[in-house]
């Protein structure tokens, strides 16, 4: 991978919610971006896709990610069991762009580009100024996660 904006990252792992699909990525260059395009919004059900692009030959898979050919230039991988969106992949590139929210490891994420800026939702700009509230877990009603790693 030889693209503008790459940084070297340590090994990292990730998975879907149910754990049927897991991946591990060997250390090396990565390109971190945020994509606001309309297709990423729909594919993630979210305002944007935070993406971590790495070479395919550094990835070790456990389980099988089903893919959807979302356009003539790209496919998107997801878990067929729990529906978690896992990656975006350009057909003519030997790289995979992981959805950063599926990464287990506490990684450094410094996006070098806001791609698809024409579709960036206006409310995204103001989020940093919105009041914060941590997750509330009542002592008598603990949340029992069915995700395999509880989001570590
Ligand atoms: Zn799954
Ligand atoms: Zn996109």
C-alpha cells in the first residue's frame, strides 16, 4: 500500500457483534479516513463510515464475511449471522477498509481525510459541543450484552 496519508500501526484485531467473523491484521501501514458518502451512510446505517485501510495480505480471517457488491467499483463485507458491517473494498485494489467501530484493540485513529464531503450531514459539525452523558446502567437492571467481547 503506497498512498498519501498512511501511518504505521501495530497489530490489531476486530470482529462482528456475534463473533462469527473475526480478523487480525499484522503491523504495517494503514490509511484512516472518514467517508460521508451517501452509499456509506446507507451501508452503515450511520452518518459516516470511519475506515481503516490495510493491505489484504496482512489480514487473517476467522469465519466468513458475506459481501454485497454495492457498486461497479466496490463490495462491502458483513456478518451473515448478526448483520454487522465489517468492511469496504475497492474491486481493483488489494486493500480492505475496515469499519473502525469493529476493531477490538484500542487503536489510534487519526483520519487524514473527510471523503464524500458533498454528503456530510450538517449536524455532524456540532456534535462536539453537545452535552455528554455516560451510559447509565441501573444496579438492579444490569445490561447483559450478547456481543461476544462486550466491546472491549
Ligand atoms: Zn456476527
Ligand atoms: Zn463512502
